């Protein structure tokens, strides 16, 4: 999947998907800062939706980190 405009504006972001029983855990890691966020959802959730979810969480975390 090509990177979204949100992704490119953040720089490099790594995604990790892990199946845990009937759930899926997705982690987003901001390469430049090492900040990471995660979310757990039903295993049947669309991968793109999970990626969008953690990307939004990562953006919020980065804003909070910058305002320290």
C-alpha cells in the first residue's frame, strides 16, 4: 500500500501487525523519535483501518511530545 499524505508528512513510520487469538494488535513506530503507539481490534478488522487508527494515535502522541 502506498504511503498516505499523513504518513509522508510524519516521515518514516513502521507498522507491526500481530495476531493474538481472535484479536489483532497493530503498533506504529515513528522512526525519527522512536515513539510508538498500539491498538488492539478484532482479527477481522481491515488492515488499512487499523493502520489509519494507529497513525492518528501516533500523530496525537507526537503533538503531545512536542508540547512538553
